[in-house]
C-alpha cells in the first residue's frame, strides 16, 4: 500500500535496527519517503539501508545513535540537518524495559530506562521542534505503551517511563496546536519482538500473553497510516485499551481483580 502523502518526505526513526522501527522504515520506503534511520546497532542499520535502497530506490541515511547520550543526540541531529535539511516526521521508537518488582530493580536499570525511554525521546524531540515550529509543518510520533495507561506489577519503572511519555506528548500536542505540528502517541500492548529478550528474562510473561501478542508489521502499518494526519492516539489492541477506561472509572476494583492475572509476567 502506497501512502502518497509520504512521497519525498524526510522521516527520522529512532530504534530503527529491528522490531517495529524496521517495519515502519520498510512501509515508509515503499511509499517513496526519504529515511534517516538511527540506532545503536550500526551493522543492522547498514543491512536495512542496503535492502531498502535496492528494493525501493529511495534515499536512506543511517547514523549510529544511543539516544541516552544527549550530547550525541545533538551532534547526530545537526549532522542530519546539514546532510538532509528539514525533518518532516520524527518517530521516537527507541526504548527498552526490564520486568522486575520495584525492590529488585537496580538504580542502573532505573536510570537506564528513564534515560532512553524519556530523556532520550525528549532530547530527539527538542532537536526538531524549532524548525517544525518555524515551518509550521511536521509530525512527532511517540511510541509509548498500554503500560503508560495502566501500571502493572513487575513493570513499575517501565510503566513510569511510559506514563511520562504520555504526559509529555499530551502537553506537547497543546503547545504545537497553533503551529500545524501534529503529535501522536502510540500505545501498543505486547508485540512479538526482541524487546522481551531483555524485559522478560524468564520467559514467563511471553508464555502467558503469547496468544494476544501483536505482530510488528501490523503495529507499523497503523503508525504509518497515521503519518501527517491529526491522529491523537493509536491504541492497540482496542480491547486492551478498554482496560484503561475501566481503570479510570473503577481503579480499586480493577486492581483487586486484575492483580492475579497481571502478576503472571
């Protein structure tokens, strides 16, 4: 499926070396977009670059970037501006999680998750905001999580980072509403990617939710369909998002009933 609105647009994707980041890149390339792919795994980026350029004859630039290094974020984005020019769409996809009870989470793990999931996302966004505002054009897409709407046992820190992403996105959307710059939050449930190699070391959570897992191609399709539209949020799957509605209305009941099931991770 070709999305005509993306043809010739410059799209930056963080965490693009695999998972939904790579799938988003493939769909954007199929629509004729110019891609700027960022990740720590530069060899994987180069492989994806070669694949996309050969298959779709589009311009693909790759840069090694650890978004938790804010100095590096500034350097790399300046290189992008110098090389590519304006950025039309930024997809903040880089992130990771570790599932542990709060008392088991080390300070390094806590800091690491916030530095990547929150500070890194904000740092990348801050680099594109001035130009998007001055051009009165652009789209920022933040990959959050259903965990940002419903905090669950054994993901207290990860949920906290995604709550922060949603809070930041909601405020940013209002700040940019007069500048024709769109902000979309993406809140998927569990996705069948390598995310759980780190997050779920024992594999217990994956076993319990395997039949409900989203495919990365499906999530990527929804994200790309939203590009350059006024989509506020993408919640996947829809039935899981109903849990957040119930949680807002009946939090005590939800926590009491859901505790046993949610502890399965």
